C-alpha cells in the first residue's frame, strides 16, 4: 500500500469525514442548481443569505443534537426533547405575557425559570432510566406523550403570542452581524466540549455506554453519569424551545419541536456516534444537524411541497447512513486496497 493510499484511508476513517463529505455534496448540488444560494448580503449591518438561514434555523436542532449525543453515548435515547422544547416555549411565553411592548416578568427571571423547568424534565427522565431501570425509549416516551399535554395546560390550550421585542432577540437578534443563535450554540458547544474533553465526565460517559456493568465494578457511578446525560439533554432542548418561541414570537404547544427528536437522533447517528453507545463526537453531531437543515433548505428552495419534504429528507439520510454500514465499509476497503496494489 502506497503512502497516498494510507493517507486516504486515514482520512476516510476519520470521524468527521463522511458527515463533512455529505454536507459538501449538498453544498455542491446547490452551487450548481440553486441560483444565488451562496450569495451573502449586508443589510443594516446584518448578514443575510441562504447560508445564514441554514445556520440560524438549524440552531435549535444543533442544540438538541449536542444534548442527544451524550444520551446516545450512554447507550440511551431521549424521545422527549421535542416535547421538552414545547414545555419550555410555553413556559417562557406565558411568563413574558402578551402585553404589547411589555413583559409580565423580567427576562432575567423568565430564562432561569424556563431552564429550571427543562432541568426538571431531564431529572424526571434521568431518574426513570438510572434509578427505576426503565428502558430509555420507554422512559422518555412517557414525557414525549405527556409533554405536549403539559404544554397545553401551561398555555391554556391557546397559541400564546408575544409582543415584547427584547424576547425576540434570542431567536431573531444579531450580534456582530451574525444571528445571536449562533453564539448560543457556540456557548453550549464549548461548555459541552469542556465538560466532556477537559474533565473525566467524557470518559465516564463512554465507559458507561460501552459496558455499564464493567464501569460499575470499576468504581464509576453509572447511575449518576446517565442522570447527568439526560439532564443536560433536556437543558439543551429547553434552550432550543426558547429560541423557537422567540423566533416565531409565539408558542404553539402542538407544533413547537414537533418531530425534532427524530432529526436530533439522525444528526447524532450521521455524526458518527453509534446507537449502541461508547465513543461520541459532538462536532460530528453538529455537522449532522447542519446537513439535515441544509437538505431541508435545499428542498424548500426548489418549491417542493411540504408533504414531500420528509420523504426526500429520508432518502438523503438513508444514503448517508448507508455509508456507515459494514458492507459499504468493506467494499471501500477492498477498493482502496486494489488501488494500492495497482499503484
């Protein structure tokens, strides 16, 4: 095998290669077929364009994917993140109120209370999984089903509209010419990276996901590790709920975060984290979320009806996931070896 073949194999086996390659293909498709897709404009000191829209609209999904990564790394799954986002969106909008140009409660109180609600949701899921020993899919399915009912109770079954402009800044504001949501995602990403890569928590999560029993006998409190993962995941979903409600200036308990749990799981899988748990990639999950949002934006740019979007998205995601399948990996290895021998 030549040095060139070995270099290509190392690149291909890198965790971020396939997600970035898939994202590059989507960008290349838009470069060829979508007019002005890469065009950026500055209006009132703010950047506008399709790329900015992808980053801005994909922020809630990126946040959910970051939190979901830690849960899946423990060999679990959280199906309730969409419902948690709906609960937090309902909580925030009810606390802010629908008084024109005013708020019922200061934002410095609204945000901590809303995130506190998210933490309670994560604590509920974490206790069911870690202490009650309920299967993660079943345990989080409880809140997934009940969560939107709770959000409906909070809003009184109404769509709460907000008129307080400072609240809009979280989802529609700009800082240094860029959407403020990007700074929120960057802050959460930095916190998650420091927590998992600069402390022992990341190793504990990978250990629990690989073999929970062995981790327990090694002195790792696997119950608390799982609890932490679910609490952090709900925390990320809570921030996403605030961003969504701020962006649309309202809270609809039936639609906020709808099906986003599935997109979050897909983002994590596309990013290279195995559903069986163990090693994980936060950056890969973020790239996976950007890929899904890019596909969605591309589909809408071609005027595809909304009812077809899910089908097209499923085909694209299936193609990307197949790249991770063992038969495809074996075929690529054989092809690489043949090229190496010929060289």
